[in-house]
C-alpha cells in the first residue's frame, strides 16, 4: 500500500522553498492576516508572498499551514496530479522529489561550474515533472 498523496507534499516542499516560482499571489486580507501571525512574511507586499517562504521550517514544514493563503492551498503540482491518478507510483514520485532536491542543493551549494549545470537540470526537471510550464 502506498502512502497518501498528501504525504508527497510534506516530503517535497519545493513549491514553498522557491523552487517553482518567486512568489505566491495573495489577497490584501490574506497579507494582513499573515502579517499578524508572522511579521515580515510578506516583505511589505500586500499582494505577494515571496518565496522561499519564511514560514517554511526545514524539519517541521509549513509553520502556518492552518493559515496558508488560497494560492498555497489550491496549488497542486503536476507530479501530485499524476500520483493521484495512478500514472506514477509513490516510489517513483519520491525518487523525482529526491532528484529535484539534490539538484537544487547542488545548484545552491556546488562549485560554480557544477552549480550552473545543476540549475539548468533543475529547471528542466521542474518544468517537466512539477509545473508543466
């Protein structure tokens, strides 16, 4: 039996870490609510939540999950869609997430030459597996 699809999000968190897009569009009311709980989370913006999100804890995940804005609540990556439809297995989905995380780490912390190649591979993997863009 495979794990529930929602566990993929908890295992991945690339969308919150800035791996997919630079910001999440939010409503002004959401910005005010978020700022009350996490001052500075919106970096002065009333319409965007910059990524990586400062509410993302490396081990605990989203620390404002119960308050997350609609843009976060409604986002489902294409890998999760395929997992839910049975087009990809749990183990294959986790392998894809791990590969993306490894490439992201290499892009962020590798030597200049390795980082450049990893950034390109990461972008292609995200486009192909996660965002479909």
